[in-house]
C-alpha cells in the first residue's frame, strides 16, 4: 500500500511539475509575443515615417528593375529577393493607388523585413533570458527587466544608422538581416525545445538564407556545427539511455536534404525565368549549367571577393576589424550598447564555465518534453541537447564572422564610398552584438536592482526606455529618407536630355541602376537603348546580342583581343545608324583608335561621342545648345534639389550625384572656355562665352570642396579672366544671362558674393580675379606637376613685376 501511495504521490508531483512548467512556458510565450510585437510595431512605424519614396543608391535600382521583369540580377542573382520584388510590385499595382511607385513598394517591404529582424532579435534575447524556467513569481521584477532588456536592444538595433538605412531602401541587406535573426532564433528554439520539427526548420532557414546573401554561410556553418555537436538521440522507455547511431545519421541526412532543396529550388528559377522572360539588360547567361554555376559563385566579380579592382593598397586584416569595432562602439551601438556587450560576453563565458564545472540541474542536459516520431522504421526518438549553450554558440559565430569576413574582404576602406559599401556587411555581426548586449543589459539591471530599492529600481529599469526614445527621435531626423528622390531625378536628368532612339553607353554603376529602374519599371524614355559597357566585356555577352536587334556588334563581346571588338569598332559600327551615341563613364580599355578618331563633347551629365571631323568648334553655338541641355537637367532637380551633403556624407551613394553634377558643370565650362580661347583674334565676340565659362567655374570653386583641390580649376579660371581683361569688347553680360534659371538655388554659396557688381569697371574686377586665381594655382604643390606650370608662373611674375606687386602671395578671398 505504501508503495502504491508513494507511486500516486510521485505521479501527482510529476503532474503538478508539468502543469507548473506549462504555465511558466505559457507565461513566457505570451510576454515573448508582446515584446516581439512592441519591437515590430515601433520599428515599422518609425521606418514608415522615413521610408524612401523612390530608388536609392547601390544596387537598389537594378534589383527592383530585375524584380519587375523577373530578370537576372548581378551575381549571384539573388533569386529569392527578385521573386519577392515581383510579387510585391505585382500585388501593389493591383491594390495600391497609382501614385505609389514600385520603388516605394519595395522600400516598404524592406521596412517590414527590418522590423521583423529587430522583433526576432527581441524574441531571441527574451527566450534566452527566460528559457530556464526559474521564475518563482509570475509578476516578478526579473520578468520586467527581461522584457525591458529585450525590447531595448531590439529597438536600439532598429535605430542604428545602417540598420535604419537598409530598412527604408530597396536592398537585399534588410532581408539578409532578417535571415540572420531567424537563424539565431531557430537555434535558440531548438535548444529550448529540441525536436525533429525545429531541427528541420533550422536547416530550411539556413538554406533559404543562402538564396539571398552568401555571407549568411558565415552564420549558418557555426550554428550547424553547434547543433550537430550538442544533439543526442535516445530511445525512450529504456533502462539505460544510449545514443542511437543509425537514427542520428538518418536525421542528419534528412536535414541535409531540407537544406539543399531550399537552395536548389530557388536558384533553379534563374534559368527558368531567363528562358521565359529573356530581355535586355539582365546579367549573365544562366541558361547553361556552367553559366549558372559561374553566376552563383560570382565568377564575374571574383569568387570570395568584394572588390574586383586593384586592392594592393587595401587595409590589413587587423585594421579592418578595428574599423568595425570603432564603427559599432561609436556610431551603431554607441558606448552604452558596447558596455552591455562586454558585460554580456562575460556573462556568457561565466555561464558556460559554470555549466561545465558544476553540472547542476540548472545547466544540465535539456531534454525534450515531446516525443518525435521519425519517418520510416525509426520511431519514438527523443531529441536531447548536451553541450555548450546556445549563447556560447552565438558568441563563437560572431567571432567566426568577424575573422573570416575581414580576412576575405578586400575593398580599400580609405575611400569613403567603399567604406560605406563595406559597412553594409557589418549588419550581420552587429545584430549578434546587440543580442549579447541584451543579455548583458538584463544581467546588469538585475545586479543594480539587487543593490537598490524603491524608486531607484524604477529609475534603473526605465532608463533604457528613455535611451531608446532618444535614439528613435534622433534617428527620425538623421535617417529620414522621405524626400529622397535624388537617384530618380539623377536618372531623369540624363534621359530627358537625350534625342529619341539614341544609344546610351554606361560604364558607371549608379547611372546603370537608376536608369534601368526608370526604363524597366516606370517606362520612362524606353526609346533610348541603354547598354552597360562592362557587361559587354564578358564572354556571355554573345548570347545577349540578339536582344538588341537595332545595334550592330562587330564581334562576340567587348574585348582587346580574340573574337571580340574594341570600343572604336563598336562606335564606328553604330555611329551612322543611331540618333546620337552618348557615354556615361569611360571605356573599360584604352583604345588609341577611339581617341584618335572620336571626341567626347560634354552633354549635360553625360558626353556625346562625335567624330573629330564633325566637332562644332563655334563657341557661341555650343554655349547656346549646351545651356538648353542644362535647362533640362536643372528642371529635373527643381523640386527636390541636389542631395544635402550635410546629410549625405561621402560614404553614401547620394554624394556621387553631387560629385557628378559639379564634374559636368566643370566639363561644360572648360570645353566652352577652350572653344572661346581658340577664337581669340577672330572677329567673333567671345566675352559672353568667356564670362559664362568663368561664372560656371566660380560656382564650382565656391561650392565643391573636392574640386578646389584640383589645380586645373584655378588655372582655367585664370585663363578665362586673362582673356577677358585682354578683350577689346566693351559689353559684359549680366549674371542672369550667364546662368540657367533656378540654377543658383542648388548651391549653398551664391556666386553674387564674388561676381562683378554691375557698377564698377568690369575689367578691373576681372584683373583682380585673374590675380587671385592664378596666385592660388601657383601656391599649390600639385600644380608643379602641371605641364603649363612654368609658363603660367612666368606670365604671372611678369605682370606682378609690371604692377609692382609681390606674388603669388594674395589669397582668393582678397
């Protein structure tokens, strides 16, 4: 009877324990959901307030364009992202009003991805903190701290500048960040409740992630190794629990099939869609097995390389890691998160040490409460975890990514723009750092609350909430993309100036991606044939030629040897059949014949290719025609203006728009100056052309910080003013006659501050400007390498000696 009673008491105790565990799990699950949706809702709200209405820089335009037409994006093709873009834009066209662009739809999709990434980060932190089931009181202080810590780090992650940037623009990195969060979340769930379902779910997510961004392997690999090392299979109801080797092999095989199938299915869509929607502008020839394999492994760029150019001056391994750590501590996470991260690392290491040494019940084997029926002859298997905790696996995964990625990456980070490109790949380790920081924040808050009581505990708990509010408010200002139409305007400013049915050759990625979006998704100026010069240089281009029936290709592809054609042959073959050939960027290879036969004439933001024998050398005709072109350029920028460089620094693609704008202002003015100077001594009136060239160069000198470092700018200004002073003409045009209407509103410094006032003697003013500009030219060390330096110096010194002045000592401001 006693034995029966003891048995009943034992069963009753087990039942009560199970019920208690279920209640705790239910409580944790409900609060986990609340924390998840708080993070998602707040993140999505602030992202939507600041979402970009059109395409941004980088690969944004190309990815949306390929998604609109189910094309093939640049290697490795991003099949999952392209398919999602197609679904989103197709449904958006059906359900949304016409005033929403396809770019906005995809940008909003990024908002959703980014918000879910932070939400799963929050859930992961909360799951780790509450998985032990140690809460004795449901409404305890520790529960509140865990939720506050998890939500705080989730929202601080959302407010970090690069996470915010790529959550409001169309790029693969917001989806990649979501996959990083999902892989981590799946690993945590597997440790909390190991089963065949969570095992296969993790394998599927890891494979799925590789169809979007290859760097996810640097997280998937260590997580997979951790799962394999800690997983044990047992047959229940045995006197001794012995691992079943056959079942383990079976489960690994099943997971491998799940992992590979999720990859193969999506990459198989590349040749399928390429055959079904074969159209101009898509990358590569993925219709063959070798072509598909080369595309997936990024052969065109160089496998396991970010940069295909010269990386001999690139930074070293340790320097790159230091730059990442500096960026995280001072710009992404801020010192508060960095301190929490250090505390979190200490807590993770200490926890693992205690687990290994004490083998207490708290740190002992976590055993599945649910029996899994395996398919086939293996049934009633229990999944159990015996090994390092998941937080240690996450810390090791972080270390693995930081070491391997910075060993392989080769972008020269001395370039601000390349630094911004490289910075995108820090989203991955940053998310892992925020997770560990969440553990550190919870531990630190608990320690402080153990030392203080009353109102001080409330202050400790809600201080992180205050920091989150400050970070979000600051982010709403710093990361606001709601007026970012810059690349849309940039592409429009190029296409709007081109004649109908002309040919545009592009060898500059930002022109290509933005123009491709406008032509493919918005149908703007699709009468213009645009071809990427760099894409023509690959062997697979021979398969693309048939997509351009009106273009003649004098060979298989653009090359310096073999069956290919050089640039001059291509231009000659299409010169008479196209309504003008224009180029953005430069030819990929030096071509002496091209330089000998053709000349590039500035035409707005691009150049027109003209035979040298057909170049119009009359300065006034060029002045009038080119000004009409620039009126169209300025008109496209009239509503939104140029990117604000105080907001868009040199690390952003938007800064390149400003760079190009000033470069082409300079090119147009320099070409006009060259034509006008060539007419000196003729009866032609050259003062309007000389004055206009000087005015445009002065605008550049006043507003562009990079151009003022170039000696040629000051030399050309001096040449222009020198010929104005020597001119026999009496009339000097007004500033309004020299500039395009509404042009000056795009510049911070008004040219009127240094231009002729209209009252004094304009030749005296021009003489002073000549002296100031050539004086600055001669003071520049770089100017000594200019071939005309000595002649400029000789003229300048002779004039100064005649005037009885010392030179070159005066500053431009004088």
